[in-house]
């Protein structure tokens, strides 16, 4: 088996002609049919990951719910798939709420995040009936008080806590739970804010049902999450003793990592969830707290491996005594992660996947930034114009963080399953680029 294949969707293989296959679908054929850059998602891989999370969560002695952090990648088809699989949605803007609602996702199974939720975000969420508001700071709390004034039914809120716990991610930009974070209420302030909500009649339209923590993205150690949960439960215990408050819901966030590179260790989500479940059960028992409903909100570990970015090689050059650059037709605009935080990727040639990988090259995109390097160093067969480069683990934080830099057209997205291929987002056209411009028609 090709040593990089384990990073690709679960049904990936290399056929007798040396072509990369997803089940019965040839990557090269898909690239020809839809053009490149193309984002391919294997739906079976997403469903499998959901099942792994849900099965592990079922071992929790209390109630549990899996939600999907839709910032990882959201479109109508994916929101529908999540809804079909009984996965709630973590949304972070009026825009994400709009997409989720259009897809028919029940608002009651959504919760709203954000460290600077605008009036518009909050109003959209209230209007949609979003199930929970994850309050990030005192300003937001005041906004919610104003917006909910006179409501007959209280709105359910959680407090997002910054527990001052560090997780090891690959970059400081993806750490969110340390003391100096733009997200959440500092641990030392949580009790004061909660006490206000619980005792001051001004907050009667808000019902505090839970606590939330999210330590960062792309870590693979459950221990820090257990430490963070312990800190939250100390607060919950104190609030129970002083105000008779009951922690009904607990969300320890998402953040579980995935391997991006053949040298990365495996990061199966099942032991992570099992570890979390055990930690919550033990810590609640130790604090004599009834088990809260446990809500998880992973993004990357549900969808990253399912996605593959297909590019066409356009040119190559070798610098005397230097590197060989292989340039492809996408990069910074559809995947800013390498430029943003030195994310490390690999790739293979989908049309020559059985050939020896004898050359070490840098894979560059076509955009006007020297930082537009998709892969700093990868071994490939000597790549030629026309070859199809397949970059795995492309399903999360690529398209959702993409841009139209250099007036790039956002790529098409196709979903694959055993029933066939479905175009779920068409490629942008040049007309799309001027659609918002006044006087464009
Ligand atoms: C609040 C919150 N929850 C969940 C996630 C999902 O993280 P991941 O995709 O690493 O699972 C994020 C992403 O950073 C987040 O900000």
C-alpha cells in the first residue's frame, strides 16, 4: 500500500493503473470532469467518524449530544448530512446560522459561539430559535439582556470559560484556553458573572444551563481537557452550594487532531471521547454532582480526512543548487493554513500513484505571495504539467478560510458515496467575482 494512503478517505486505494481511487471513483476522472482545483469529500468517511464519536459518547452514563463545529467547513449539503445523522451544529455567525437554517438544520440543536457576537448575530440567533448562546464576555451578556427584554420564555445560555490550561497544538494561533486569550471569561471571573445572572432580576430572561470550554484546535492529549473540566466543576460546585444552581450541560469543546503527514502519529477519536467521558464521570462523582448532559463540538476530526484537494500541475522549475518548485493551480486562496500557521501537508500524484517517489520538491500555488507554498517539502515522482496532485486531509479549515485573492474562483465541491458523485457547490465563475459590485450589470 502507498505509504501516504492512510491519510486519504477510508475507501482510498491505488488501482492497477496506478491511479488514486476513492471507492470506485477515480481522482483523475473527477479532476477531468469537474476541473481543478477540486475539493472531493468522501461521505462514508464523515459518517464513519460521526459513528465513532456517537458510539463512544453512548458509553457516558448521562445524556450526550454530538455537535459539529461548522466553521471547519459548511455548505447546505454538509449541514443536511449532519442533521440526518443527528449531529447538532456549533455556529459562530449570522451567516452560519443562515446556511444551517436553509439546510433545514433544527435551530434548537445549534449553539452560538463568538467573542464578539454582533447585534445582528444575536438577533439572527434569537429569531431562528438557536438552542444555546455561549456567552463569551460581559458586553455580550448586556446585549442579550437588552435583546431578550420582555420575552416570555428565557433563553438558554452557557458561559464560555478560559480555564488557563494549555494544550499542545502545532501553532500558538490554535491555542484558545490559556489565560491570555481573546476567548471566554477568565476563570477567576466566572463565578461573579454567574452569580449575577442567577441572582439579579435584570437577567431573568436568561437561563444559565451550562459551562463551556474549548482549549484549542488540533491537539492529541486528553489530559489537559480533564484538567479544564475539573476547574469548571469546582466553579459549578461552588455555584451549587451558594445559589443552588445545577450544572445541566457541560461542553468541553472540540479540538481533537488528525494526522496530516505520514510521520504524524495516529489520532483516533474514540480513546479521546472515552477519556473525556471517564473524566467527567469521575470528576462529577468526586464533586458529588449529578452528571450533566455532555455536548462535544469537534470540527476537524469529523471532516478533515474525508476531504481531498485535487490540483493540476502547471509548471516546474529547478533552481541551480536549490529547490525544485512544482506549481499547481490552487494554494493560498483555497488553503491559507500553510501561510497562516505553517501547516504541514503531503500529497501524491493521483495519475502516477504507483511510481517511485524519487524527487523532493516544494509545491507552490499560483498566487502573488512568496508565502503561497502549499507544501514545503514532499517526495513525488518527477511531476510534469498535466499531472493531478492530490493533497489529503483537506476537509477542514481550507475552503471555509479561503478567499478570492487574485480574483481566484472558489473551487467546486463534490460529495462521493457508493451511490455516485454529487456536485454540492459549483465552481465560482468570473461573473460571481463582480456580483456585489455596484454597476456590474
Ligand atoms: C469554540 C470552538 N469549538 C470547537 C471548535 C472545533 O475545533 P476542531 O475543529 O479542532 O475540532 C473550534 C475551532 O477552533 C472552536 O473555536
